């Protein structure tokens, strides 16, 4: 999705325009097997929107979106639960709630190890590195996460 690229490059207006177009499209697309098999549903678009807000350092918007997605899809496969825990970890730690963020990070790491996803596991060191240069990244809880990462 282009929206992810816009958020990575810090182009908030293009991100919002693109993700809102995607959300409008999904809300006006009939729920068919084809749409679901291509992972084009409201939950997927909202999770992408939430991740974009996290990347743009707007974690409170992210957490509000996750409150919605949790009710739309309460039961998920282990792989989705692990990924979801990791992106929630990012949102909480970026919001300065390192205790909650590290709890989700460790839970996400444990799940990602179970289903052996190097891609999901790699998100946690990236999060740690991004935060290590600002005050929340130097908290005792983040040091605990660093220890867990060193033991991997």
C-alpha cells in the first residue's frame, strides 16, 4: 500500500489522503470471498492506518484505532496475534507507556518465535533502536527489553 510508504517518509498529508481513500473503498466494497482472500477488509485497512500513525509518531491515534479493530476481529490466528502484539508494543512505547509497550513486545516476541517469523521478530529491535535515542528508550523497562533481545 502506498500509504505505508508515505508514512515512512513522513508525508502525513499524502498518507492520510491515501489511507482514507482505501478506507472509503473498503467500506463501499461488498464483503466477498475474493475481497477477504486478498486481505482487503476494514480491519486490514484500519491496522495499516494505525501503523502509519505509529510511524508518524502519533501513537495515541494508533491506540484509538486498535480499540476499534479489537472489537471487529476478536479471534485471530497466532501469526496475526503476534503481529498485533508487536504493533501495539510500538504504539504504547512511542506514547511513552513503556511498561505496557514492553509487555506487548515480549508477548509478541514469544508468539513470533512459536510461528518462526523472522520478519515479525525483527520489528522489535527496530523499535528499540528507534526509541533508544529519546528519553522513553532509556527507561528501566526498555533496558529489560534490551536484555531479552540480547538473549535471542
